[in-house]
């Protein structure tokens, strides 16, 4: 191979690499803007297991029954056991069996997680449209159907974190180093594996 060919190959290899380095080091300016405080509040809807982040509001299973019937029954069935989507009720005592049924009542470790999920993702066809009182009421109704709270027990930002879910202690610590911050933020630092 001649000198010219070697130089040509070197240029073919080095030039794109140099261009890539120049691109990654070039300052980017004039793009976007810092979000406003109001915009940050609108997306800062994280609910921690200890209840931090829950908004004011209140709801009971009695109130949640009608909301469930009009907004949830199509996907989860009249009693939360029928589907066709996720089964929400039952399954207690099945996690260690050959056919575990993971439901709100048998698997989920925190009632606040239920509130958070309903608030963000339900109803499926119009996620995030339920006001806080309705989210508390539907949460209370699902907890009631799983025999975790009473029909008239008011779920609020104070009472919901106190609800002891049946599988609260069924999770094991997660040894990965990247999960340690979850504990500091009020999370469990625990994984979804369950020994029950």
C-alpha cells in the first residue's frame, strides 16, 4: 500500500472521529428554556410510600363504588375479579403457590402506590382525569374489596400511608447500589420479589 493510500485511509478514519468529538464538545445554546415553577408543580406528582406528595382530599369506599362502576368496571369487572384487564381483588395466600395471583390485595406493599397509580394512569382511556377526592374514593373502594379497610373508613393524605397492606413485609432488600437513594427518599429500597 502506498503512502497516499495510507494517508487516505487515515483521513477516512480520523475525520469522522474528529467531527464527532467537535460536535460533542460544541456548546449548545439558545435551545429551550428553564421551566416555570407552575410547570414544575404540574409534573411533580411523585407519591412516596410514606405518603409524602399526597394532595389534600378524602374518599371512602362508599363513595368510590359509584366511581368504580362508571369508570373502572369495563376493564376490571364488577367486583375487580373478572377482568378482562388486571385482576385487582383476591389472591391473598397465593404468592407462594404454583399459581400466584398478584393483585392490589395480595401483592402491593403500599396503599400509597395504589393512589399514585390510579392518579397517573387510570382510567385507561382518560388517564389522570380523576380529581384527588375521586382517586381517594376509588383507592378506598379497592382496599375495601380486598378486606383491608372498612366501607366508611376515610382515606386521606394522613390515613392512607397508615394502611398496612397484607404483603408489606413480603419484599426483600435490593442489594444493588443504585437503589440506595430510594430509601433516603422514603422508598423501601426493596425489590418486587416476594417470598410469600
